[in-house]
C-alpha cells in the first residue's frame, strides 16, 4: 500500500473537476488523482470546521477488476478511523456521492483497486453544510448535490446522495445516449421505486420531472439514480436534480 500526503494549500480553490459538477461557491479543497492499485492519500483539512466530502469515481471502460473506496478521518494524522467520514463505496462504475458532515483534521482517501485499468477520483471538501442553489421543493433550505451531470462510455452511471439526519429528494433527471439504448432506475436504500423501460433512453433526451419529488423513505437512506450502459463505444449522459432536506 502506498501512502501519499497532500498539503492542503496546493488544492485550496473552487473549480470543476472532470465529470463532477461542484456545489456552487462552497468548495474549499479540491483534489484529483488517477489511481491504479491499492493506495491511500492523506489530505490536510485543518481549519475547515465541519465539512462535507464529495467524491466522484470515473473508472476506465475496461481493465478495472475490483474497486472500493472510503474516506477515513483523523485528529492527529497518526491514527485514522475506518470509513468514518465516508462509508465504503464501489468504484467499478461511475458514481458520485456526498458524505454526512464531518469534523476531522485530516482525511484519508483509502482505495482498494485491482486490474490493469485506472480510476480517476475527484474529491472536494466543502466547508460547513454544502448548501445547494435554491430549489422549488416543498420546504426549507436543502443540502447536497442539486445539479449534477456525469458521462460514461460503455458503462453504467450512478448518482446518489445520502446526508445524515436528512431525507434525499429527487426532482427530475435527464438521460441520453450518443448511440444505442439504455434504461433508468431510481433505488431507495436498495429498493427500486421507479424505473423506465430497459431501452427507453435513446439519442434524444429522456426527461422525467416529479412534481412531488421522489423522497427517500427513511432518514439517512441513500437515493440512487442509475443509467444502464448505452452499449459498446456509446456515451451515456445522466443529469439529475436532487437534494437532501431535513425530515
């Protein structure tokens, strides 16, 4: 295992990383790495106070055999927890996740990966509660990702959100393929609550808007939107509008 320590000042900026749309004007630290193998990367987040971590994984279309990633926290840069900032996530397919609020002084991007392929990881640390742009949802300010677009070639895409003490809500999505066809599903904490036909998404935009947002059935539950692969050499694109709001 390789351990790499990343000074915070190198990454103190607000900018977009490929494949991961940032929450407006909240990113304090941004870090990206093209990873192969089992590695850890330590990032100094002192003076951030409470923060959210947003993590996107973008694997090569082929060659990644196994992949999991988690974010660990530490108060002294010596002893780290295990997945106490962000629980372990699969990175075999494109995905973007956001952590509950955390208050560590150092975080460790902890990657277990095998195969010949690479995985691009884009990590953002947002100081305080990552507040979204205003939505037209039923009540109150919202937290987390609101507008996000992810693309993948010959691979499924999953965009998901869970915030501690909140319920995730899905307002709408738009999906399309450069060629071929695909389907979309919405999964609430492991249970499919909405799905299109398996080939309903094509080269024209397939959009669904939910006047009454699809809401996670439980506090802290994960709500995930998945676009299946559009097929070999074809690019799938998934845009979602979702957030997490107090119960």
